[in-house]
């Protein structure tokens, strides 16, 4: 028998549910998902729980109350009033959280341009400064994996291990991004689609011109540690 959650844990879960529900609306706003596609999750700080979008629920019907609280084993947690089953990608999210403790949020989309790169199993080369800033280099391709178990999660972790990119293009599937929290992972998903579109268009006009590795390093360091208000540095 598990102990009853503390008030602090209840508050943290409620906050995560609110954030995940709201952030899925950002995926819709930026045109990264259609119908019931895509998912957002967030680790609940100080616990072995995370919150994820319910499976097959339309965006307009998402509320904080129907976001699903799961254990790090990827199963719905008892005692949290879970009325829906979790996203079909839950096992992948759980594998990331178990194996990348620095990750606080995970996002999955089938955004058009980035998924087109994934369909070609082609990484997005770092040829614009926005990519160097946000991803610190190219956006890599992960292996083909069947949905339903932790195969996708393994591919995400193996591909991003030691990589500065917070996005991976899973072959023939779509985009997965990671972040310090769910909002950070959503930002990475938005930026991934933006650079995928720009670089795709650039390829139509001729040969791409890469950015020198030293310049990529300088751009990444400045963006992560100097740019904006109260920069917190790179996630890893």
C-alpha cells in the first residue's frame, strides 16, 4: 500500500496537468499537430511521476483534469483520478525520463517539414544561425521503431546521448523534442519545424553553405548563456 500523496505533491501534479493541457494548445497554434495527433508530457518535480496527454482526445476537449498521471514505468498511477488512457507514446516518454534525468519535458509532433526530413531519414544540417543557437548543430535522425513499447524511447535516448540537439527526427515517424520542462520542449518543437522549413526551401535554390564548427560553438554558447533575460545555460 502506497502512502497518500502530500499536499506539495498534489499541488505539483495539479500544476503539471494545467501546464500540459495548455501547452498542447501551443502545438495547435503553431500548426505542429492536427486532429488528435501529437503529445506533450512533463515530469512532476520531486516525484517519480509525469503527466501526459490522454490518447485520442481532440485538442478542444483537453482539460487539466483529463491529463493522465503516470509512473516512470509508463503506466497510469493509482489515486489520481485518471479517467482516460494515456497517449500511445507514453512508453517512449517514460523511457526518456528514466534514462535522462535532466529532462523535464517531452513533446512529439508530426509537423510537416520536419517529418518530411524524417521520411527521407535525412538529418537537418546546421546552415542557419537559428539552428546553431537553439540546437548547437544539426538535428539528427533516430532509428525506425514501432510505436507501442519503449523502442522509440530507446532510439531517442541513444540518438541524443552526447548530442546538443534537443530534437530528433525519428525515421519515417516524426519529431520528438526534450527540454528542461514541457514549455522548453514545446519551444524546441516549434523551432525544429521552423528551421526544417527554412532549410528545405533553401535546398530548392542550390547548394547549402554549412556554418563552421567553431562558429556553431560560439553561437550556441552565446544564445544559451548570454541571450535574453536571466539565461540559464544549456540543458546538458
